C-alpha cells in the first residue's frame, strides 16, 4: 500500500502596486498573507513567474540600485509541507530616469543693490544665499534712521507663474522679540526688472511667517506670486534702532497646489484598495510617492490606485507637483485610514465535518461569535474573484438563504469554497482577499455497480410467487461483496424502508399483491449505491382466502345453546362454504379439530363426523385457484354438543294469521303473513325454541318464539315447516317437523306500475308504455276516466288518438296472484305549434358582403332554426343570430320552439328576405327637438334597414364622413347647420340613393331693451324702456337686488317700472331683461340705467313704509335740507314708540326690539331748516307689513 498525502496549497499573497524610481535608486517591495496571517506559511521572493531564483523570504524585499525596469514575484509557501501557492503575485519596479529635483526650485543666482543714498548699506557674503548650503547666509546691512534701503534679488533657475508660492528662509542676529521690528523688511517677486506688486512687509497679513523649530531668530516667510517671475527681492531699511541687519539663507519656488485633493477623512477597510485622485493646477502635473522625501514613485497620473491595504492604522501618501520636468520638493501629504476587517478566525462553518456522498446536498452554515449582525458571502476562490450566487452551473446547484447558509447539490469531487463576513448587516468591512475562511468539502464515492450479489425471498419456490406464512411476515435477504456492508431498502416508489441494515429485511403487515423492493449498500469506504445501481427483487404474495370469504359453518341439527342431534346415520354434518361475495374459485376446504390437528375429509366443504354425545370444536379454512389457505386466525370455527332430538308429536298444528288455512288467501296491500307454532299439550319440552323451513327445507330466519313474520309475500302457493328444540333436546328431524301450505293473492297498486307521460305537439299522437317488475305475467288496462269506467285499451303499449289538448290516462295492472287494483296517472302534455307572429326578424340588404340575420321571441327558452326552403327540409343553422352571404336575393325561413311551444310547421315559419344588390332606403331621422342654444351639444339619431349602417356627412353629396353609427354626437352647435345621413350596407358597397337631411337650428337672442329715466319726484322714480320684438315679457333688477316683474303696466309685458317712497340719498340703477318665448338662452339684458329722486329744499315726510326686510321702503325717515330735528312717533293709544334728535336716523317699525303691528301712527316733528327757519309739522304714517 502506498499512501499519497496531498497537502493544500496556500492562497496566493497580495502585493503592493508597482512603483517607479529614478535610475540608480532602490525600491522596497511589500507583500501580505492577510490579517491574521495563516500559521506555518511564509512569503518567498523570486525573479521569475515560475522556477527562477529564490531571492529571499519575508514580508519585504529590497531590490538594491536599479537602472532598468524589473519585475519581481512572490509566492506563499507552507513551511511544513513545502507546498507553494498555485500562482505567484507580481510587482514591477519602473525606472524612469528622473533625476532628483531639488536643483530646479531653489534660487541659484543673486544680485544686490540699494535704494536712495546709503553709504554704509551693504550685503555681506551675497553668494551664501544661493550656495545650496542651508546653514550659510548672506546678510543685508543698513544704517539706522537713514531713509534708504539695501536689497538682494535671489534668481531662480526656472521661471515661476502667478499662483506659485515663494518661500524665503531669513534670520536675525538675535531672537525675534517683536514682529514690528520687521515692518521695513519687504519681499516682492520680479520678472526681470519688472515688479509684480505682490508680497509686502514681512509682518503684513499677506505674508506667512513661521519660526523654525529650535531657532528663535530663524524663520521662513512665504507669499503667493501675482504674476510671472524669475526672482524675488528682499529689501531692508534699518529705520528701527533695534534692527540693523537681516540674514538671507535661501529662496524656493513651490508650484501651485492641485485644485482638488482627496478628502481628509478617507477611510477604507483592511484588504481594500483605494483610488486617490487630485486635479493639478494649470501647467503642472503630479507624482505620487510613499514618503515625504525620497521614497518610491508610485504613479505619475492624476489618480493612483493603491495595492490592497493590509495594515490597520493610517498610511500616508505624498503628492509632488511637477512643472516642465521640475518637481517641487515640498510634497503634499494624503492620509488614508485603514480600519480593521474580519479575519478567517471570525467565521465558523459547520456542515463539512464529514465526507459527503456524491450528488447529495451539502449544507454549509456560517456563523460568527465575534461579528455583530454578520452578513456572509461565498466565493469559489480565496481572491474573491468568483462570487457564488444562487443558481446552477456545470451541473452543480447553489442556493443561499437570507442567513448566508449555502446549500450545494450535485458535487462529484472534492472542492473548497471560501466565505467572508461583513458586520452590521452588511454595512461594515468584509474579509479582504486571501483572508477568507476556507471550507473544504470531501466527496465520498458511491458503492460500485455489482456490489450486491443477490436478493432472495423466503418461501419463493422459484416462480416469484409465495404464500404469506402463518406469522404474516415476508423475509427478504440481500448479500454483498463489501466488507462491513450496510444495506438500504426501498419500496417500489423509491421510498426508504426501515430496517434490514444487516441484509435481512422482514416485512410485516403486507397483504396479497405484487411487490418490488430495491436495495443499495454502503460501508465505511463507500457511500450508498446510486439509485440506478440498486439491486431489485420482485415477488407476488398470493392472497389467502380471507375469513370474510368463509360462511359460518353450518351444523346440521343444531339446537339453541350449541347442541346438536345426530342424524339417522349417527353422524353430525358440518358444512363449510364461501360467501356469495367471495371471488375464490375451485375452493378446497381444510378441517381442524380443537387442537388444530388436521381432520381428514371434507375437502368439498361437507364434513360428516361420527360423534358420540358430548361437546366438540372444529374449524375450517379454504384455498383455491390463486389463493393460499386461510391463515389459522381467520378460520371459521364451531363448537357444539350432541343431544337427543324432539319427536313428531311435540308440535301442534301451525296457523296462518291465527287460522288454519283451507285453500287460498287474499291479502290486502301492506298486509303481512304471520305463521305461528306451539308445543302440543303432550310435549314435555321446556324452554322451547322453534325453527322454520321453507318448502325446499331451507331454514327461514326468525320465529324462534314460535311466531314467524314473513312480511308481505308475493302471490303464490307456499309451504313452511317448523321444528322445535328445548332444554337437552335437539331440533326435530325433518320428517318430524310440522308443515303448513297456503296460497296468497293481492290487489295491485300504482307503485306496481312503471309508466311515464309524454309531451307532444298539437295534432300528434303519443305512444304510452307500462311495465311492472314485481308482477308475473302482467296485464295492463288503459282508461280515459279516473273512475276506471271507460276502458280504451288493454296491453302494455298504448297509442293515443291525435290530441289537441293535454290529456290524462289511467293504467292498471293484474297478473299471477295479483288482481287489478289502484291505477297510475299518465299525462300527455300537448303544446301548440309556433307561428310566424311568435318571431321578430327583419329583412336585410346585401351588396355581396356577409349579412347578419337575427331573430327574437317572447317565448321562454326560445330556440331558432333557419331553413333554406318553406318546407323546412333544408336546415342551415340554429341560433338567434346567423351570418349569410347570398349572391342573389334569397328568402330564409326561421322557426321557433320553447317552453310549451313546438317548432313551426311548414308554411308557418317567419320569412326573412335578403335583397342582394338593391340600394338601401335612405335613413329615417328619429331625433326631435332640433333647436338648441348656441354653444350647446345635440345628439342626432337615425334608423336604417337591417344589414346597413348609417354614415353622417356635412353635404348632401360627396364630402368626407363625419361619423359612422346611428347616434351622431355634436359637441357644440354655434350656428344653424344641416347634416345628412346616408345608409350603407355593412361592407359599404351599396349606399342609399339619397341622404336624409336634418337641420339643426340655434335659438336667436333677443335685442337688448333700451332703458331711460322717464320721470322723477321727491319720492318716486319712473323708468321706461323700448318694446323688444319677440319678447314675451320683461324682468327688472334694481340696484342688483334680484330679478322681478315690473311694478306697473299690464303684468310682465309692461315697459315701465315705478319706484315709490324713493330715498333721495340713494341713486337707483336698473337693468331690464327681455324674456324669449323659446328658451332662456334667447333672453337679452339691457345696459344699466341710473336715476335719482328730484332735489327739493322743503321737508318731505313719507306717509307710509313697509318694514318687511325686502330692501324696499323698509324705514321711515324725515327728508329735506334741514340742520336739526326733534321727531316723536306715537301709536293709536298715545304711547310714544320712537324719538330721535339725530339727523338721518330712521325708524324701523319696532319699539324696544319688539316689532310694531300694521296700523296708523302719529308723528310730531320740529326741524331747523338750512336758512335758520324753524318748522313744526304733524301727521300720520301707515305702517304696512
């Protein structure tokens, strides 16, 4: 035996993205096995994708100086087995030849000068500010208090642009204690000799001043250039006694920063990559590095995608800005926060602990005790490039439920799956590639075909048929070549059968029938045999004769209590038989004594036994064609005691219904036959039991007490015998029984007759049939009267005469032992024939197209038949609607039949004629009331012949159709219009010769009345208007109070309107409406006309008012051009009901809120007029309600 152990290959490692370096630089490469890294696995670096030289081991590898682009490879290796990952990850180091950039942004030339007369101003060591030494400096010296300045210009090797930052490093001889000391130190960019006007005093807001760490007298100043430049000027004027010189160390350009940078809070999950993007300023590009200085060049594109980030924490990348190949040394940091991700250790998977049989479902259930609200994802590879989704692929079915449980069906070989987990319901981090939980699944093979060597059935003689053993069990036995075989049994439907694992399957509870069983096998090395490789065995269990097929054993001469008498031969006869319902043929009976021992003889069912007096028990079973012998538990048994028999003189004569009959007896319908037996006076038998037999000697049930009720018997002659037994005495022998013979006749009833009525049409005859199943040799008589006085026919089939109305006949029966009795009614229903008047159907027109013919009737359940001839011999169709396409004018004949109505006779059918090629008649207009208000709609309705349709036009001839159909809806009629209706056959090939015109008119609007003010007085206004032609009357509306009839003239036709008791302070406006005689839409309305009462200078006091709330003359008021008044009003009894001294105050006809009644009131008023005159008046007022 040679054992081959196959070790699992580790997953391929993850590596950083490729890097770019300058020629001569080295690069440090990194790789990861996931977090946490699997135990016992190391990283190995190679020079080739396969084979090659092993360069080193570990998570990092330093390349050494490179002058050409080079690719390196890294694999994961199991330190115990030496197995490496199936593939190696690659990382490329690109050498682009870019030189260090620090010499292109730092000033490398200078010039000095002075402003004004400054004899002692100077610049010491001017070249030290551009010598690339960070610790040497030029010094600007100036005289204190002199209004002149010294300056130095530092010149850059590359020109700058607007938006660039210029940074200078400056210093003082002593610590900087007060920024105000720098007020006269200024900086500014120049383009040659042209100043840009930017910068300014070092201590101004536009200058960024930063003290260098650890140096209180050394600082940097920065500002943004506002134009193109090639130099920066430092100008110093020592106007302050405390500051006489300034040190200049160097100056640098910093290109404009990108206009868009990655977000400051960038966070990714461990194992994920992240794409960093920045938008460079105009005229610049960017480079990505992994260090603030030096480091590896990662990308020269605007976006950079990292390698999978495997270390939790913060990682910083740096952006360098490049212009014209010159790289700014001040790099911009971009920080990415890497959050923890789940690891393989966070996942627990069950369901793969043991090998699984091929093609059986594998249920893999993931869970986690460390992750909150976990969501699981399944993959086919550790790198997460092949996610698993529900479905079928290459014969393997995957199903994933909401809990992440993966069910795989159809596996035939070992496989490994990987599962990841995400926290917080899927919103957290997922395991990174390479750090998933691996889930190997082992597949065990099925037992090979032929593993089962045989299957046998106990008791099978070789023909596949067996009898069910006495214990009711069938034993199946299977054998196999497999060691430690475990057998698996199935029924014929493929359902598992419990038991039989050792190869022996005992079937219980089986019944007769054909059976097929299947058996498979398995052991520790093999799964169960596949369904197609199972062995099978088929057998038939012949049924046993069931106990229900065995009739009770008959014991000849049995007495009550189980005793029996021997026959004349000294024998007891036991008789076994099958029940009438048994299907067993050629039965053979098997007898057994009380100990179950076989008793010879009786195979034909009759067992004669020579027995001495005593008690015995015997049982019997049976077998037959295709049936096994009855099982012991189902045998019929009998127990009896052999006793002496009763004698011939122990029974008195038998009676029928209390009498000894002499000849025949006639029983009324329903009368029962009762036989009675009793012991003779000489008998000594006690506790007698009687036994009855018919004329054939067959026992008759019942009558053990001596009274045998035979119920109703059919007519005929009967013979019955009675025997007796008693305490210690067996039943009489047949020769000793008492016998009675009698004859029965009875009268027939309607129930003895089977006869049905008939339904015919008037003028037809019917054939009526009668029969009887209970009477032998029946004879039927037919009568036309209920009292059976008029016999019309004798026989079972009666043909009635021709009938014109519903008729009832009466039939009786008599026969052997039955006299004629009650009659049965037989009704012949006679229905009338249909007529043409019963049918509604219209003629139609056709011009070669199919035409639909319809028929209807008020007859219930009407059924219509259409014929091609008047003789009704050529049926075309049946139904209320048919379609025909005659080529010439054709007449059809339609009949109807239904409830109580027969089909029309020939000559009585409804004729329907289809005229072919004839123009249809013009439609008939059904619509009335064809005059409408302008702008309203109308529906025009027309009718036409059957088989035609109506088409509407706007012209008498020609024109385009407006609408097709009998009802034409016009939405709005604005002017009188004539429309035309044309009849067309359904196919449109024939049209009416003319179109029927229908004129739609609009109701005219009356002319508007012309209103004028005819007359006015101090208390009245009269309006008048012109009479309008066609108006039936007028209505007026005063001051928009509502429409009413004019107040004067002859009713509503008046042309004047009078306003009485008019208020001089109110102008009156009237509108007049002329009423149309046709419809309200014809009414017209006048323009509004205004009029006021006549002005007056004297007093005006109305003599009546009507305070009824109608808005007209509701108040009493003193009118006139007066200054003051004193008004008092009294009722007829002298009680004051109103008083006022207020001009314009009105009386509303009430007193203290109570309405005053209709009547005459008295007023007293004193007024002071406009000219100073005082006037007194009194009078009466009529209050009218």
